[in-house]
C-alpha cells in the first residue's frame, strides 16, 4: 500500500498494476467464455431455443467484457499514474472528472454496497455538478446508477493502491475538516 502524502496534506493515490492486471485477466476470461457461448461451442443440447438464447447472451458478453478488457488495458498503460488526489481544496478522481470537486460542492459522503462491491458516494450540489467536466463514462452511467439507488458520484478503490476503508477514512476526514457546513450536509 503506497500512498504518498505531501507536506501540505495532499494525499495522492496511484493505480495498482497488480490489481489492474488481475481485473484484465478476469475480464479477458469472461470475454472468452462469452465467445464460446456465442459460437455454440458447447456440447449439443436438444433445446434449440435455449441454445439460441445462450448464443445471444454470449455475444452481449463478448462485447461487454471485450470493452471492459480494452478499458482496463488503457487505464493500466496509458492512464495517469496518480488516479485520486485528496486535498484541503477538494477531491480529484481522474475517473470521475477532469477537474477537482471542491469540498464546498459536496453535500454528503455516504457508502453503497452491492454484492461485496463498496463505493463512496459523493452527493454534489446540482449547481456545482453542472460546472464539473465529468468524464464520458460518468455521464453515460449516472442515470442508471441513480435507478440502482446510487445518486451521486461514485469513488471506488478498484484498481488503486488503497483499501476501501482507507479511502473512506481519507474522504470523510477531509470532508469533515474542509467541507462547508450546510443544513443538508451528512457524513
């Protein structure tokens, strides 16, 4: 766990090549399994309708896991070394936004968990969120996440050199210390 802390209380969290390689391997295996389903390379099954459905699901898996594998490779080899910066002025996660999210724009910091996947959820003031230059991925998934009950910007430790508990502690500490006090504010 290598987390660099500078003299001015800025925490920089880097990507973990080990975690990213494991994610990439898992995604590649799932793409291969999906391809086997899509091409019908399973032992013959009498139920033709069932095989057709498996083939359709397989092609969806090939596309989905193929894209995931490509994104992980891009992140691992071409993305910035420092992914997340937590500073007295705000939080900058390169996976979320092109610019820093100031603490006074954050209404609350909560957590969300589903199937052992944990996220730190930042609820952002609507006016402030409109000013952020969110990444394409965040813009594409924002509404779907809200339907799942995750209404905010999601910060994950996946692919980073930190644990979820450390990440949550850093964010809540900085939000408590540097965030503006509003009536809607929750930690």
